[in-house]
């Protein structure tokens, strides 16, 4: 399915009936859209699956529909989060309902001899409101704050670098208005209100979309599209509340949804890979690994930025390969994931040190 989790299909999905599938959360990780990196992070898959189950069950308790059907124990028995044993290590397997996936048609256009790839979503426009049980081809992004590494901070840096003073001021002010801010933020600052955006889901890269484009691509009626935005904010609010209870800051994340006689939350919500969380001034996410590569192998990061606009399979063309992590760093990140999951869920599912201990040891790799 992807670089960090696999999907096994038990029963295919139809328009009038959801399918059945299994997510297998692996210990793989991905940064900079590279896909599978050369190292694995022990326990990471189980930590993310447990967090996702905890979130899905809380969302359902509050009346939101999800595709979650439960975790799968090592015995093969379906279980809920409450069934997990203290210190038992959780489960890396989750059962979910499946929807159909309609992909946009890929078309090549030639301008000046160079091919240009475009994605044709006319199927969704022509069948708006007529298809059922399908994956909506959008990622709904929400921002509650601006952690280190935020794309909005990068946009501000680019705006400040403009040579013309008037253009620079206009660009900076436009970004501040977008964020609802009156003055320039610092890394780690929270926003006064959540800010929502849209990107494509079914293209090789995450292409930013205006709300008008997102509606056109979604296949939803306008009223259902408004409900999708409301659903994203509700899901974000729940994760923010759970994070605050655990002493975390919930900086940003995303949701994905299915239309199945109404909106259904799908994929995974509120984990350290899908979202970014802060704890006592430090990030609890794979941003730790992004920053390590930023500092220790900037040539790899720059190469990813150059090549990933080349289309699917760009990793094979990239002229710089990622280095392996130092073994102590991989072990500490493993502890961070498991200790963070314990703290977020309020239960010691994993045998791991307290989160503060793991983060203190990670400090030297952040410098």
C-alpha cells in the first residue's frame, strides 16, 4: 500500500457493500517522500496502530463514522483498545472497511517538445453525487501551530528572501493573513484558530488545491463538501483534546475520507507519523529523523527536493541515496514512539522508559 504500512484485502469493495481489509503497520519509515528508508524503527508499527485505534474508538464514541473495525491480536482474534494488556506490546494489525478507489486518468501534453503530465478528474465531475463507497481523492490538511520544519515557515523564509521590498512585504503579509496572524511567528508557536487546506491524494505528489479545485476533484455535492470540512475540524478537535490531556501540543495533521451513504473517516488519524505533536518544547514525530538528515546529510534532502517533481519512480533517478541512521539513534527513536504512545493513550502498553527520559537522550542528535 505504501512505504510504512501494508494493506491486505480480504473482501473487495463494491458500490453497495464495503470490503474488508487489514492494515499491517510496519517498522519502516519515510521522510521527504522517499519511501522506505534503509533502517527500521523497532516497535514503531505497533505504537502507531495502538494510537490509531485509541483515536478511532474515541471518534466513534463521539458519533463520527470511521472505517475502523478493531485491532487483531497475535492469536488472530479481533480486539478493541481496552482489550490490550499492560506491557503486552499492543498489535500492529488493524481491520478496516474498504472503499473503491477511482483514479484520475493520466494524460500527456506536449509543449515545446517536452511532455507535461496532467490528471483528468472528469469522471468525478460527471458523476458528482452518483457514486457510492469510494475514496475521496483529497487529503484535508489542518494546522494548529507551526512546528520546526513546517512548510508555512519555509514559505515565510522564501517570502523574506524576495529582493524587492514591496513584493517581500506583500508576500509576508499574505501568508500572515492566511494563518490569521498579525506578526511573524516563531517555530513552535500555536495559531489562534485551526487553518485548513487541501492537497491531492491520488497523484504521485501532494499538489495543493484551492477549495474550488478540491470540490471539483472530490465528486461531492457542495453541501457534502461543506460537511467534509466540518468533519475535518471535528476530528482535529478530538485529537487536540486527547493531546492536551496527555500534555502534548497537536501542531498539524491530515484526514482522509470515504463517501459511503455519508462521510466516513479512513486511513489513520492522530499518530506520530500522520500528525506532529510537541512535548515540553520537543517534537514527538518523525520530524526527529527529518532534522537528522537536514543536519547530517543535507545533500540527500536537496536531491529529494530536486527530483520528486519528476513523477513516479523519481527515487530510482535520484543521484544521492540516504545514509543509514546511527544504531543508538534508531534505538532512541524506537523508545520515543513507544513511550509517546503510552503517554498519549494513558496506558503502559509498551515496555519503554518515560518519554522525558527518551527525549533527554535524543537531545544530542538534535544539535
